């Protein structure tokens, strides 16, 4: 099987029905719909084994890279460095799928809007070769004049969103330098959880009283798991402190946070380490409040 074929098989594992090969004629991305699963996917594949897809499945949006070197550890996320057209490389955290050669964007809508113009796409995978060197892919994206827009519209996502620049400017922590947590989001599993593991990424806007407003589910996997709604409930109880210069007017800013869920028996070593770190941070925040 060709490298492009293996990448398309990886997309098939995500529940997408695709033909044996994807076109690279530069006209637009290939578009495929499956009525049974209510899935619409725009995709393109390359002879070096990489396939890129934007899909809407039952209302959930995902941006997918398939055919990557599998990560060496068992973590749920991996660092990829991405450069689109003339941009510099930007480090981004992507989520690792069950097929560990597949990665899912934490911010799929901004990524889809960014790449639909086509042009050069560079992907750098740190420490991915057998000898520990970076692996770099230099691709030419066909412009998508209709296919990606159709997927975005099917999932109820806008074709233009002013929030994209704000989200792109955030550091890995999801918090601007003048914002810190006072009360971390306390996650609870959704009632009757259907999946043992999953994640959600939420964006919110800060309020002057420390609360959060206008919270939005940016990504939710598996879609329909209830993890996104559970993360929204956690955000409604979280609080932040925002440093404002004396005499300056409060200006709300956008933040993001990633919520990882695992039920009993599905926790990984990384999950347990993250839980310990969460407890340490909560203890530190509590001690700081008591000291004040």
C-alpha cells in the first residue's frame, strides 16, 4: 500500500469513508459525505504519507493530520510546529488519536480557516526520527474555494472569525501574561459517560469580577461524549485574576483551557501525573488565598 493510502486508512479509522486515493489536481480539496454517520469531510493527501482533513461529524468539527511519525511516549498530546505560507513556525499542541500517527487540532476552526487559502504548509515534528532529529514536511496545499467552507458551515462555524487572531496569540498555557488562575476549573465527568477518555478545549472572556463569560467549546473529542458540556460547567465556576495598571480601565481578554477526562480504569500514567499537578496547584492557590 502507498504512503498516501496508509494515511487514508488512518482517516478511515476515524469513521470516514474515502476512496482509495485523494486528488492533488489543485482545483479544490476532495469532499465526501456519508449520510449514515452524518459526516462531511474535506481532505487532501500526499505521496509522502501525509493526509490533511477537516471534517464535521454529527455537529463536531475536527482538523486532522494523518501519517505522522508516532510519538515516542504515551502522552495524549504532542507538540507540532506549523508554518502556513510566509508565517514563521508556531509551536502548537495537538491531540493524539487512537491511531497514534493521527493528530487532532485543539483549535480546528481557526486552523481550517487558515489553510483554506492554500499555499505552502510546513510541519515540523520534534525528535521524531529514529536518531532523535526533527522530521519536517514541506507541502503545497491546494486552495479550497468551497470544500472547507462547506464543512465549516455544516458544523455551524463562521467563515470569518475575529477571534482567530486572539487565539493564535495565546501562549501554551492559554492565559495571557497578565492573567492567572484564582480558582481552577474543577472537572466532573458527565452523567452516564459513554467514553472512557476524551478531551475538550474551551475559550472564554474574562470579567472584571474574576468570572468568565462567553465560553465556547473549541474542540470536543469524542464528539457527543458530553465532555465539552462538562468543561463549560467547570468554566462557569472558575475564577481568574487579571493584572491591570493603576488607573487603567479593565479590558477583557480571551483565554483557553484544555480539559482532559478519563474514567476509572482508563487513566494513563500521564493522567495520574496531571491529577497530582492539579491538586498541587489547587493547594497552592488555596494557601495564597489564606495568606491574603
